[in-house]
């Protein structure tokens, strides 16, 4: 059977469409098969971090996403009486990626921007109304069967990536199972349209009130979110009633300041797939991992999956790398996701206490810790890559490589816009590394790099390195002498 595309993506959610955009920039042909006719309309992600905006910059949607996003610089966990149990400084200024550290968003607007972008791409296509059912893999590729309005259809590709969300059928048919990290709490989520922002909190809040654990967070421009934990005995039908919701909102005194836009009840879980790859079939996004939303990182983690696996699939499809490169996908991504899930669980277990004596004990312990200058809080950061396609042992290998930026004629100019996609070898010397196919060679003396030269030189100085090789996902492959790095990268 002839191949229909290089990579078949099952699921046209934000992770699937981002992956398609990244892959097509890698030169791969892609079909995204999506069961639904439209973008999922109910409340989900409200936050993305700076690193995700840099991925969106790469695929050309960052400006559109940022136009409607709002920065949140604080995330506070409060007792019922308003005392601070934990406070995270999410920073109003730019994060290492050159974009604001914490951005409050409206997920359907982002998905719409991603799909519009996909529609402009010659090598990528979204097929809506295609429901995945089964697949068979052989030496050449994967054949997948779909139910469509025109009957059963089969598509064949070299690789298949299941981006089909929490109930992934791709995961089910591979027989891949989850590690259950033991969290299971039902919450009502409501999104509102804002009419009077001055009457709403300006920080993101978790109210650790055992009588009703509650979340109140900003969203993209013009929206605000509340989440209310269901109490024992309450049902989903009961809590989605508008009168019930009005009662829940009453203590916030926001009548007239907001109107209800959408509502949904979710069970928040913490699950991670034991295997993220089975031969030519891979999982990404919620299909591979799910976490309670307290750290605002589920979607972010899926986008990081896409950034990680896309350049590896691209290199394999172009014949520049062996298929074994895919072994590094889970090795690199799983520890990062587990650390993020741990943080989300710590936050969730702090908030979701409905037993008053247990809540009082939590408050006493955490307030005491804070008085002594300890306890969780401060900045939020997650571990770098410690094993995989990196030059282990060289300074900064596996770290996130920052994106310096400067203002030119009133407009921000960012490093990635100057250097473009693919791997970079940035060195101090004008002849750094000589010529190497596929590597963008850059030296600090280049006029184009002048706006960033001080930042880049400072970064190299701190690592005592002559050069750095940066992977296409903007993690550091390694540091050292340019020629040695180029040789190691090509090997
Ligand atoms: C209340 C809530 C708040 C959240 N807040 C945040 C936050 O602030 N920050 C954050 O980063 N994350 C957050 N998340 C998580 C985030 O929404 C998800 O991680 C994200 O949507 C996952 O994207 P995805 O593309 O992997 O999966 P999905 O968005 O679920 O997309 C999967 C797609 O696959 C399609 N599909 C499913 N089965 C098939 C099939 N058989 N055939 C074809 N197509 C199929 C579906 O129709 C869907 O379009 C939140 C989630 C919830 C519920």
C-alpha cells in the first residue's frame, strides 16, 4: 500500500495541531485525523508558560496568542481566613524564553489560531469527522482505520502519533497502560465574561477552605474563571445548575461584573503512560499523561512533547538519523512530566482538604513553615533533560537555552527570528565549527547577532565554553569547542 503521508496524527487538539505545524516545518508531510467537527468548546487550559509561547513563535502564532493573553505575576494559596499558605512568583517580566513567564489564555482561541495556521501549510492537512478505530503496523509503516461520513477509510503513514487526548483510542489499541499517581477529585469549572475587571482579583488564587476548596484565576482578555470542588454527595447535574452556580459566586460579590459563559464538571487525575512509544506508534499530550490543573501545565507538557518529538521524527524522515533516536523521546520527557505532576499533586493535595481538623492542621503546619522562612513557594521551575540526545558531562547539557531579545525601532527582536529553525552552533570565533550540513553556524561577531551578543557571551562565560550547540527544541545539546560539538552532534 502506498503511503498517504510521513506522519499520521490522530487527534486535532492543541497538541496534535502544534505537532503537525512543527513537523511540516521539518519537511514531513502530515495528516491530522480528528473525530470532532469543531474545536472542543468547554473550559480547559487557562495558562501557558513562556516556553510554550516560544514554540508558538516558531510556528508563527505567538503574536496572535499574546494579543489576547494576560500576564499573571502571582499565584497565592490562601486559608479560609485569607492567610498566605504558599505564594508563587510567576513573574510579570519575560521568562528565559524571551516571553512573559506566565500567560493566562482561552484555549479555544489558541486552538483556532493553530488551525488557521495549519490551513496555510502545503504539507499538512486536518481531516475533521475522522474517528480512529484500529491500526496495523509493519516494516514500512502503520495503517490506521477511520470511520468517516463517507464510510470506512484507511490511511497509511511511516509513523503514527496518538494525540487523541485522555481517552486515547490509540493508547488503548496498543495496550499501553497508565501508572496511576493516585489523585481523583471532582471539580466544577466555570468560565465567565468580564464586564467590570476592577471588581475582580488581580492575582491567581486557590482558596484552601475546607467548606469549599475554590480556584479563582485570570484567563485571556475579557474572561475570568472559578473552579469549585464538589463536596461529598453532590452530583454533576446538581452543580451545573445556574442557580447553584450563582450561590457559589455570591461570596465573591461579582454580580453584574461577570456573566457565565460555559461550565463543566471534571474529575482531575494524575496518570502517566508506562510506554510513550511502541515501534512506529507514539503518544503525546494527554494521551501520554494527565495531571490535575493546579500547576497549569497539562497542555504545556503536551506542547513540550510535540517540540521534542517533532525534530526527531523530522531528522529520521529526512534520512539524517536512525529510528533509535525516538528512544530518547520518553527518556527525555518523562522525568520532566513526572516532576510537574509532583508539583501539581502537591498543590492539589494542599487545596483539596474538606475535613476541617485536617485543614486546620495543614494551615498550622504551613503557616509555621512560612514564619520560619521555609515551605513551598517562590519561583516555579522544572528539571532539565538529564539523559537522551545530549552531550552528557558537558556544562549545561540538557538545560533550556534562553532566547535573548532586544527592542529595535520600538519592536521586540528575538534571537529565534534571526537564527531560524533547526540546530544552531553558536561560538565566539568567526569560523566556529567550519561548514556542517544542517547546522546553523553563528558567531558572536556576526552583525545580525549584535543585539544579542552580550547576552550570548555572558551565557558562554558562565559555562566557561567557547561554543554551544542548541537543539531544534532549544534545549542545549552540549557546550565545548565548536568542532568537537559539531562532530558529536553529527555522530
Ligand atoms: C479544567 C481544566 C483546566 C486546565 N488548565 C490547564 C492550564 O491552565 N494549563 C495547561 O497547560 N493545561 C491545562 N489543562 C489541560 C489541557 O487542557 C490539556 O492538557 C490539553 O487540552 C491536552 O491537549 P491534547 O491535544 O493532548 O488533547 P485534547 O485537547 O483532548 O485533544 C484530543 C483530540 O483528539 C480527538 N480524538 C479523540 N479520540 C479520537 C479518535 N478516536 N479519533 C480521532 N480523534 C480523536 C478529540 O476530539 C480531541 O480533539 C486543563 C484541563 C482542564 C480539564
